């Protein structure tokens, strides 16, 4: 072989290797990203021909594809479209739009995920029509319906999770919308429906369970403040604080009162346990100042504050201010006011972490991806987010939360024969604005099967006369009863 021919062969070999490498990168490494790219119209056109996989909850399809008589071949259909809307979202090939699980798991549902490459080859070789994979959710249809019915027409959200695994059992938001309306292939009608929903001042497109405009958590945040105190090793549930009827914030003219307008029970001092049981603001404000802003922030972040979670829906981070606050703002933060904001997901994670011996699990909504031939393509395991509190100290938090329900201010969450742990919250939004009403808790205390958080916005229609115990706690009770089969 001549020298020139050898050089030419080497050049051709390198060109072949470069072409092979680039093709491999595009078809394997970048396959998912290219398939999900909104500018990739070829992927959209290919999706028309694919029977999209089903979204499954409790063994039944809550989203599926049926034949259509138009160019898009398949029509997406949702059972109980209003109840499941914050979970499934919608998929619309005519507009190239999607939300919820439809968007987050689009690669699997549409059959374009790189992990489904072998399945696609088998379909081609066997002459089978292209199909996407089914996505099996962790959500329980019975619990979902209980949450949906209990929330009713109130503006707010409910979320229930398994403390030991982080599996989401229910996710409901209100007001909601019918996902079928936004899946129609009539683009004019869909655009009109979307514009009306988007312009609605009650924001039905918000998934309030994990995002939207977050609310101050009110007294439910006292759980974090108490947890921060125990974690320092300097406090116990029986540690006492001055029992005042009015508390002037440090370096401020503002004055804080308890919900009763008086002291937190009798006596010159009050224990942390009693302050939590009676949900008193002043002792928790005093405690927060003693602990300091950085200590509370660190504990809040151990429960998940200031972080977004992909479950696989992306949650809006609940916030405890990262910038150092003065003592006045720290005092307000101690009982969930000031600049602290939270989602129901976050407050459910607080209860779940306490229920789970101080270990906070990463929340998740998907159990498995199932191939069209019913083989399991992918499973999703449970993972730890981190430890918020040592187990021995956490047991004290559990005891205090049980006392809140059995002999405190969260009595409407009681379930006969079951020890329930919980905490109510009634958050202020301004002098003349309706309260935001909360409950978060778990059951049963000795072997927790569910942690739940409920938020009811706009005062539950009662302005500033409603409370977390009268409106939010009964909703949570029904959800917990559904999980426990009662």
C-alpha cells in the first residue's frame, strides 16, 4: 500500500468513526432531549401515529388514547377529568402542549424515551403498531376521591403522602378544570377555554398542592420552630417561656397577641408543649428570637424549605428567607407569619418527617413504567431527603402532635380508636383580608400510614371568622380515614 493510500485510509477511518460517534450521541445520548424539544416538529408529527400509553392509578386508566377521525389519529381522554387534572394535566397534539404527568413523563407515554429504544425496534420487526408505555402512579383512587369530595368547592388544596416512602397518595386542588377540555383537537375551542381559565382570578390552572401563589403556613410552622428548639439540645417540651398577653416585637412598635387575646393558659410561664398544644403565638415568637434566625432556617431546610422537588412534577420551593432577618421578623417567622411561605406538599413533608422518626423522604408520584407487552421497563424507588431530627427527640415531637389533637386545638382531626398527630394553622394575610386555613398531621401515631396537609384559601368563605380546626382539620380527617379504610 502506498503512503498516500494509507493516509487516505486513515482519514476515511477517522471520518467514519466521527460519523458513528455523532450518530450515536444524537440517537442515544440526546434522544430524550431532542424528542422533548418543542421546536422538533418531526417528533410531534411522529407522535400523531403513536397510541400514547395510559396513566394508571389503582389499576385503572385515568388517561388513555382512543381513535379519532382526524389527522391526529388518537384522542386523549381523561376519566374524572376535574378530579385528576392537577395530576395528569393534559396532552394536546394539535397545539403541541402538555402539562402535569403528561408533560413530565412524555417520553415514556409517547414511546420516545431512550429507555424504550429496544421496545420500538421490536415493534418495527414484528409489525406491531407503535405504542407508548403506561405510567403507573402511586396515587390511590379511593383516597383521591375522598380528598376531592372533602375539599369540595373550597379554594385550596389537599395532598397526602406515605411517611415511610414519600409516595404521594392523593393530590387535589380547587378550583380545578376538566382536562378533556384542553385535550380537544378543536384548536379554536381549546384556545378559548385556556384563555378563560388563565384569566380566571381564582387561578384554576394552578396546582395549589405543590405550587401556585404560596401561602404563609401560620401556626403549622410552629412544628418547625419546636423541632429546631429540640435539635439544639438546650430545650425539651417542658422548657418554659414567659407567658404574656401581649408581646412587643424587638426593635419594633408592632405588638403580637395570642389567638385568644389573652395569655397562653394560666401561670407566669408556659411550656413549649402547651404553647404548641394551645397554638399560642407569643411563646413561639419568644422562642424563635431565642433560637435565632439561622437556627430556624437550618431546621426548615432539613424538612425541604428553599428547595424544589421533581416528583416528577416540579414543585415551587417553599421559602424561609435566606437573607438574615432581624429579631422582629424572626419572631414573626416563629409562628409562620412574616416572609415564610409554604405549599401543602412542604407542610405534608414536615408531618411525614416527624411521623417517620425524623427522616424526611423525597416525595414521588410514579411507581413504574410498563411496556406495551406488560413487562416492567422502569421502577422508581424511595429515597431519603435527609434527617431533620434525631429519633429520640422526634418521639417527643410525635407526642406533642398527638396531644394537639387529643387535648388541644386540633380536635376536629380526631378519629375514634386512632391516635392522630396534627397541627392547625390560621394564617393572616393583612388587616382586612381573609385568613388562610391549614391543617397538617399523620395517622396512626404508632405506625403512620399517611401524612396529610390541607390548605383552604380565602378564609373558606368565612373571611376572618374561620379557623384551621373548624374547616381544614375535618377535610384532613376524611382523607386519613380513607387511607385507614374507615
